[in-house]
């Protein structure tokens, strides 16, 4: 079992490998009612890129961290896909869905870190 931070780092690596943008990490570890220790949220330009990012995250966490998500939801339309790693939840959105659901601001008391885009 790897640490939560190492898992987050691998998830970010998988996102960046496929040019995911606007990556946000919300640290929820101090919030007793939160469903996970952290959320990792990013934007993809299209449903095809959402799929590509999900595949990359899955491959990176499996090969480098020996971790697999327990559940992946939303792949049927790839507008918003959620991956559940137990202690970390990953959300990959197309832009309109990210704006509409606004989960970046769902946990206002979370410690939020913005990861710079690679380009």
C-alpha cells in the first residue's frame, strides 16, 4: 500500500501524460465527514481525451504504485468520469460539466492546491 501523497502524485502524472488541464487537489483529510482524504480534479478537452486520461491514470497507478481503482463511474458518456481509489477520488471533466457541477468549491474548507499546466 502506497501513501496517499504518492497515489496523488501518480494520478497527477497520469493526467499530465495525456495533457489534462486545470488540475486541482483538494485535501479533505482534516474533514471528518469527507468521503475521501483527497479529490483530484482535472479538465479534458473532449470525451475522447477524458477516456485517454482515465486509461493513463489507471496504467500509471497500477504499474508504478500497484494500485487499482475500486470503481470507475461515467465511462459510458465520458463527460464526467469518477475514479474511486478509496482514500482518493479522481474526477475528470469536460469543461462544461466541470463548470456546471463546480465540485472544486463543494468542500470550501478543504486545503486546495492548483497544479500548473505543463505547457
